[in-house]
């Protein structure tokens, strides 16, 4: 039986840190409002020359180094992003070239804030099917480029960054179970409803969100999908060592842990320092907690995504 295991992780944040007070100097908001509603204290914002592929490259180099493999061992790259460098080629192909490798499969996966969880579950299935042996799975975003900086209800929430893992075939799991879902009838509550046509933007190129509707939806589905994923592999909530939900809002994270009956100490939180980095948030949090020694070999980690589409999903991983 072939399984897949995470053998390395890495992440990267742009150097430019923007605090709530920095935002309060530019718009009608306050550190107190942002902190109390979201838990966010600061976010990293990409400089003009930084793109999803350049952030992905730094995260990938760190993941490859920690996995102790050569870049040439990678035969599948999946980049989860909603803010690609170009319409095409994919950010995954650009990343492949930047890594100096060629020949393996490379594609982008677009499931907004669930993107990394979707990509990890997809790479696991490719490996289990025997199609590939060593996958680089990345979440990379520059959401700062699609924010309306005049809309205080959304622009204070997001940040830029990238996280990556190396997933390799193994005779032991690894990825224990996954569950992915979508309901396109909720497309309107979180979207960037624009496109490019004839050299011009059509529709609206900025992120629009019904915050309270997203909040309610997220709390419900994160609870359901965690239970579904555990049931698929015969695990109980008490077996989970760490919970890493998509880092959108501290109140969503805390409600999810509470609904699941998991103590606060098992929750990994990075939203305070990173803001919501969409598809990058889960691998950024995973890498941080591996590197600071909280997540150890053998630990079971529940990764969860929820975002535009609407999409949601979870992956239970044994490290
Ligand atoms: O990846 C998934 C993406 N997104 C999410 O997960 C976000 C989910 N939703 C949320 O996190 C919350 O709904 C928000 C943080 C976005 C908003 O919190 P809320 O408690 O639902 O506030 P609200 O939208 O109901 O707004 C309350 C008030 C409004 O003023 P009035 O109409 O009550 O006078 C807003 O105009 O807060 C005002 N407001 C702000 N005030 C200061 C909205 N944004 C700001 C701001 N600073 N940045």
C-alpha cells in the first residue's frame, strides 16, 4: 500500500510589516477595532517586485532543505493561489523554472482560502495512485493586490505570504484522511467578481465580502468537516494533537476549537501576526509550529480550509 508523508516544510513572509496603527493613520479604523473583531495585530505586505511565485520560491527552498531532498526529486508541483503572477502560465510552472527543474507535472489549484488543503489532498491522491512519488505543495498569495484599500471592512483583514510542504511516497501514512467540499450557490458572499477582456478590467477587480455571512458559514463547516475527516480514518477528537484551521479570524478559530471540544492549547494561531493570507495561511502556521518545536514527529494535526466558492475541507496528517 502506498501512502504519502510530509517530510519537510518551509514558509516565507515579505519583510514589509504593516501594523494596525499604520492602517489607522491611512483610514478610519483603529487597532482596538481590528484586534477585538479579528485578533489581527499586523500583516506582511509584498513589495512591488514580489509576486506569488517569488514568495513561493522562498518557501519551497526552505521546504526542500528541511526535507533533505534535491529539487530534482520533485515530480509534481501544485501551487494553491488566487493571486497568480499571470493569467498563464501557471504560478506552478513559473516556480518550477525558478527551482531549476523540469519534466514533472505542475499546475495551479484555485480554491481560495481552502486552496492548500485542496492541494494537499490532491497531491496525496496522486501519490497513493502511484502516479507521482514526490510532490511540492505550496500555498502562495499576494492578496494585497486585490484589496480595495478604501474598503476598511476588508483591507484590514488580509496579508501576503507563502508556505510549502514536500510530500513523499511512503509505506506508512502520513496523510490519514481528507474531505473536500464546495457549494457554489454561496459564490456571492466572498468574491473578486472581475475579469480581463479586450485589455480592460470587466466587472469589479477587488475582493468583496459579506463578513458576517462568511463568519457563520465558516464556523459551521469547519466543525462538520473535522468530524467527517476523523470518522473516515476511525480517529477521535481526543486523538488530535494540533488543530490548524484556516487563519481568517481569531474568533472563528476559537469557536471551531470550542465546538470540537478541543482545548485552546491545541490550537495553532498565526492570524495575529500574519492576518488572513488565504491559501498560504495553513502551511505558514504548520511550518511555524514545526519549527518552534510544538509539532513533533508522530503528532496528529488537523488542517482545515474554508473560503470563497464556497469551498471547505480538512486533512488529518500524522507527522
Ligand atoms: O478567508 C475567509 C475570509 N473571511 C473571513 O473569514 C471573515 C469572516 N468575517 C469576519 O471576520 C467578520 O465578519 C469581520 C471581521 C469582517 C467583521 O466583523 P463583524 O463583527 O461581523 O462586524 P460588521 O461587519 O458587522 O461591522 C460592524 C461595524 C460596522 O459599523 P456600523 O454599521 O455598525 O456602524 C462597520 O462599518 O464595524 C464597522 N467596521 C469598521 N470599523 C472600524 C467595519 N470595518 C471596520 C474597520 N474599522 N476596519
